[in-house]
C-alpha cells in the first residue's frame, strides 16, 4: 500500500512538473502506462485545476475503468460534463455492478438514453442489478456468471469452457444450477482440472455452500467473505434462483468504504469527503458540524455557570476542571470505539451486551481509582489543600464510571433506533462526560466549601 502511494505521489509530481513545462505529450504517455486504479489515485491526489487537465488526457477506452475506481463525488463531477452518448461509450464492456454505480450518478434522462443504447440482453442484465439498493448483495453482484448442469461430465464442461474466448475475472468456481436456474452447488476450477474427465459434475460438486440472499446488507456480505476466505459467491433470490455473483474486489471496496465511514463520521464528515474539495463545498460541510458542537459546548458552559459562586471562592477549581472533563472524554471515547467496532463486525448481540457493559464499568472503576489517586496527590501538593485533592479524586471516579456506562450503552441504543453511533455517538458522549464531570466536581466543591 505504501509503495503504491509512493509511486502515485511520484507520478503526481512528474505530472505537475510536465504540466508546468507544457509537455502534455509526456503526461499523456505516462498516464497510458498506468493501471486504471493508479490513474484514479492520481486524480484523487491532485488539486482541482490539475485534476481536470489529467482527466482530459485519459484515453477514452480507459475512462470507464478509471471512473469505477473513483469516489462517488468525483464520479459525479466528471459525469456531469458528459452527455448520454459519452456515458454509454465509457461504460461499454464494464461489469454490470460498476455500470449501475456510474448510472446512479447521472440524471434519469441520461440513464434512460444509455439503457436504450444497449442491446436487449445487456440492458436486461443491467436493469436486474439496478433493481436493488447499492448497499445490498443485489447492488454488489455481477450477472456475468458461468453456469453448468449437474448431469454433465467434467469432460463436457471442459469442452464447454474452451468455446469461450475468455471467462469472467475472479472465476474460481463454476455455478451448478437446475433447469429452473436454481442454485444447487459449486464446482471449483481446481477440482475440475485435476479430476477424472469421465466423472459427473454431481459427483464432484460442493453442495454445503450457502448462497447469499439478494437483499443481504453489504456489511454482512463482507463479513461472510472475510470469515470464509471467499473469492466469489453466488447470489440468489427468495426462491433460490441464481441472479449473479459477488467477487472479492467489490467486497474490498465495501470494507474500505465502511472503514472510511467510521473514521470520518467521528469528525462529522462524509466518507466521500474529497481531500482537495474546493472551499465552497468543504467549508459549509464542516460548519454544520461545528455548529452542533457549539450547541453542546454552550450546554457544558451553562452547567459551569451554575457554580459561578463556588469558582469565585476557590480559583483552583477553574484550573482543575478541564482535567476531570478530559479524562472522562477520553475514557468514554475508548469504550465507544470498542462498542462501535464490535457492532460493525457483528460481534455484539443480545446475549453479550450485559457482559460488555459490566466489563466496561469495571474498567472504568479500575482506571478511575488509579488515576484519581494520582491526581489527588498532585492537586493537593499543587494547591496545598487536601480537600481539593479528595474532591477531584471523587469527581474523577464518578466521571469515568459515567463515561464507561454511557460509552457502552449509547451505541447500543442508537443502533436500535437506526442512528449511526459512529456519527452521533461522539458528540452525545462528549456532552455527557463534560456535564457529569463539571457537576460532580463543582457540586462536591460546593458541599465542601459552601
């Protein structure tokens, strides 16, 4: 991964130098020597002005593959300048699922014209994929499959394969179906190549493989591929009829997008956020999230205001307040991150939720007692007041317990309410730990100092 990024960065530097020197022929030659994924990475790593110059130099027969590797936002930018004929030209020969993804970025009028430009067979296959949401198995699948019947011998299957000019990429199994096109099993290519040609498919096929339901969420599909080390898997409808197959390259995209989503959501950003997005698009997106955080900051500030009199009497409280809130925020974020990850991986269910909550509470208690003792000694020596050491120690234990509890419970509650815990959990949790920390610390101080 690092080596690929270094190569792309070197290429980007070379393109920049060539563009500044006006040697466009050299840029075009260099782009044609790169893989579509490398060209896509180059485009996403370039500022907007350079990005459009690079795109104009991409060969037409390579544009579709490059588009398929780009983020949705960049796809929409480039597709927005194309007419229906151009979109139809670049999607020719692409996998159905990739074409469906691209057509989702263009107006309905363009989609209609592109579909009309296809032959009847290709249009029917593409429309089948477009029936399903892109975050389901149906949206991920490709209809380009090789099917065989169980009654045939392996010799017949081999002769059938030799009639093809090529077989679909990532083909590791042939899919066995009955006359009604219902899935029966798989015949691995490695079995086909080393077995007795006179043996039948029925004798050699694998039947203990469960096909993927067409409406299964893409995250669940990714977990199945990860757990079973699949390269490809068949997709069926409710009646067991074969609809297509999913390949590992599409699953890798799902895993990457989910990881980007979790990472970016912690900051309130979209996973499709463009690193080089223009100011007019990037600034408003961040402004909304900053506004939400400002509201929560005012909530915390209003709690502090309730204890203004106590703070005026004991100035040391103002100095030590951030320590309690910060420790609670970090502890809560640790718990929240563990739970969000567990939920995303499908590891958290009704049977183990209580165990996880209890575990996090015990961790919170342990760390609360440990660091409360440390802070109590430091604060007492710093301000020469053992009362303030006791107060901040008690407040820290309370806040770390609250952070552990809410850090574990919030993502579970949000998931039940169909709210993304990665997006909203951090804001809510920070507000809770700030409020609990300030109330416990300043409330105890008020009791001690009147």
